[in-house]
C-alpha cells in the first residue's frame, strides 16, 4: 500500500489535554499517512475541535508529542506550524470580515510566496501573489464575488472562502473542521467535490458529522469518544466495528 | 497561469488611472505652492503649517487605529520626544556649526519617535484591545511625568527653546519668516503623506488590515500578529516624531504639553472625527479640528466643551467620521439620485440649526453663571451680545432646544426615507452594491 511507502504526515504520541481537573483529550495516539484523507468522527464534546487546536498549535498539549513529518511541533506557535506546511480551517467561519474576498485570499498567499513583512514592495507589483490568488479564487468558484467584503457573503460562500484561505498557502497537510456544517444538501455536495479536488495529493484530516460525507471521502477514519480514540481503520472496518456502533454510529449507519 | 485565472484577477490600474493618480498629486503640489499666494497673512500661514503638522500626526495615529486596530491613548509620547530631540538638535547644530540644514531636522525627530516606539512597543504590542490601550496610557503618564522631573533634558515647566535661524543655511534660507516654515512643513507633509499611503499598499500594510479584522486567523496564514503590530507601531512612532519635530521648529520651543494627555486626546479626536476607515479620513479630521480649535478658541472660552460634543455626536451618529458621511453619497452621486435627498436635508437643516443654537445659548448662559457669576450679565458669545440674566433668553433657549429637537426628529425621519428611496433606485441602476 502506498501509505506505507510514503511515511507519516501527522503523528500524535500519548497526547493529553487537561483544563483544570477536566481531562478533554486522554492518551491519544494517531497516525495520518502522507496523502491520506483521514476523517475524525465522534459525538459532540468528544474533543475533536480540541484535538485540532492541539495539532495546529492553538493550544499546547499537557502531555505527549505531536509530530509533523517526523519533526516535533508541539509547543510551537500556530504561525510557525503553518510555515512548516500545516494549515487548518475553523468550525465557525473565521475570515477577515471587512476585507474583500480577493484580499482575504491574498493575505493567505503572502507568506507562502516569501513576502514576509515586506514594507518596501508594492502589493500590485507581485505577479506571483496575483496569480496564486486568482487561481485560488477560481478554484473556490468565488470569481464573481471577488470585490465583495467577506462579511457580506452568504454562509455557503463564507465556508468556501474559509477553505480557500486554508489551502491558499500551499500547505500539504490540511485540517478541515466541519467544513459542511450548516449547509444544505446541494451545498454539501458542492463543498465535498471542492474539498476532494483541492486536497488532491495532499494529506487531509477532517472533522465531519455528516456520515455520507465521511464515508464517501475518507480513506481512513478514527473515532474519538470522551477524549479517547476507540477505533481507527478503513471505512469498512469502522462500519463493522462493534464498539463504534455502541458508542456513536448506532443503528442508522449500520 | 491559465487564462481563466488571469481573467479572475482584478484589473491592474490602467495607464489612464495612473495618470489620474499622478495628476492628483501634481494638483496637490500646485495647490500647496499657490495657497500662500492667496492667503499671505502671517496668521493664515501659521494655520496652514499647523494643519500640515496635524495631518502627519493624525495619519501616523491612524496607522495604529484605522489600519491595525490598535487604540492608543499615548501617541503624543512619540510626537513630543520627536519635538524635544529636534529642539536639542537645533541647539547642538547651531552651537557646533555642523553643516546640517534645518530641513533635515524633522528626520531626527522621526528617528527619535522610531527608536522610542521600538523600545517601548515590543511589550505593549503583544496584545491589542484593552491591554494595549491601558499600557499606552500608562507609558504616556510615565513619560509625561518624567518630563517634569528630568529638568536638564525637558526644561521643566518652561520647556526648551531654540533659535531655528541659527542653524547652517542652505541657499540662503534663514527659516525666520513664516512663509519659509510653511514651505518646509508643506514639503514634509507631502513626503510623509505619500510614504504613509505607499505603506498601505505593501504586504505589511495589507497584513495590518488583516490583524485589525482578525488577529487570530492571521496566525494560521503564517504571520505573527505581534510582529505586525510592532512594525506598525514603529512606523507610527516614526511619523509622529516627524510631526513633533515640525511643531517644535514652528514654535521654536518644546515643552511637556507636547507629550501630554491633551495632545494624545486631540490626535484621537481629529483622526476619529475625520474617519478612521479611509486613508484621507485623518487628513480631513486634521484640517477640520485644527481650524475649529483655532476658530472656536477666539469665540468662546469653553471651546473644548463644544469640541467634546462634536466628538460625541460623531461617535454616535457618524461612526465613519466626516469622510464616511461624504463617501455615503458616492453611490447616489453616481446614480444621479442625490438630488432626491438634498431637499430633505434643507428641510432638516432649519430645526437642527435651531436646536444647536438653543443648546449654545444655554451653554453660554450656564457658563456665565458658573465661571464668572459676579460679572456683568451682558455677554457676547460667537460675536453676538445678549443678556445672560434675562428670562427671555432662558425661555428662548429652552424653546429652541425642545422645539428644535421635536421638529428635527420628524425631519430626520424624512431624510431617512428619502435616503432609502434614493439608495434603492441607485441599486436598481446597478450602482450601489
């Protein structure tokens, strides 16, 4: 199998997170192979978003190690993890509301094209930034809304922009936190097609509640319940897993 | 790059746009050259100089407030330190006969602002919001009080003075007459405005806006919001220092008032009243506030009270500032529906003016009885004499306030209606978004 040849993109070793006396993540071990689409499922409050926050550097793990391509990233601030090629989206839309769609994407392109904190370059004279921004704009199908402030977009458009900002920097490890939450059926279908296309050849870790999305998209699935991973495997294995059925999937998905 | 992608990008400014842009700057230069020919009195030249200084200061403040979303209560620190260093520089240059002409001195002020912003900013820019505002206030108090303690450098209450005509002269410009100071200020204002405009068009300038909108998300596109805030703070300190140095050159003195809370408050007022959401907002605000404070202080002893009322009115009813109010009309102007709103303005103007007049009458009367109750009650405010003790005046003030308030409320709902109609028909024409 290719995933054994390619090596590991994300690895969690004995990761724990406690808030006061509450243990939110308990001894989690997880491996996501490079190029794999890995879904993280579990009931509300299982700690999925917390796990994302730990991996992306938004929070620091209390115990344990997080590795990105075999290098430790636990304890690094989010922007340094991002510069190493890991990018995440947010469950609640988190864009630059007063800036236009174009400017939103461009902000996400700047560091990746090596602009850093440049104050001596004219932003309009950066062809590479322009091209990449335009490409992302086309990819997320928001060309017609280019000059609209992000705060005025429809919900589905904002979700698309959220994904656009996440992938714009060219990171090869992408974390998407419930990208289709709150979308209609048709919107969800479009979003899934978009995610499938944009994460081609990249590693994807996705939190998702919609089981049709999860089973249609993921190569592997991990199930998180009460801060612990109770099962990890291919969609078929997860579907047939007794513990998962009891804890989460229930009868409907069986 | 695919054709599809290239067509998706916003069009680059065409040759005509660029010509328009450069034409605008050229027009500004011509206007600055012609202005002293039209208003050649010493008083108006001083006013123009003060406006220029105020423009630089307000724009430097807006790098923080409008561009990066940082509310500072202590921006005068960098203005004032720039002013003090400029005065000391003039004295040193004059004493040692260094070959440094006066037009270079503002750069020393700017570098002073930059150095102190770089020293004091690293900690305060760690957070935006309340923490930053509080630290800026604390630092301002610290510097302002040390200005009174460190007498050798700050000159205590009296301040430090200098003679600007004693420095090395270039092309025989003595910088004694105000007209020469005007040209010096105008040139520096033009340079600083250009530089600060260019800054908004750079990757850093754009990321400043991103930090303003959402500092959390900035971290997940590879940027450290702390570094962005810090750099913005340094630039802001640099331009504030230039403004302070120009003020010091203009007055030939620097004192503790330069660093104080009033100065920090004034720049916040000017920037906000002008409009923090637009690049030209602080320019409009600086012009408005400078002229108003110079004009009002001649007309009434409590001009700061009126100033505060204007500020409150802007915060409550026009959060986009004066520029925001003007810009609101742009879609209507383009759609040609502006004429539908104007009559309602004219109707609303009369009772609103009546209410304001009543308010001013009441304020002046109250001020007379609280500030100097023993004096003759026949007073003169805004050039109009009246008897503050007369019950007729009191009744008139009350009538104007309440009657004006009642009527203006009605007329302003009319204005709102006219607006809605004009805007929706502008939308039908596809002009407004």
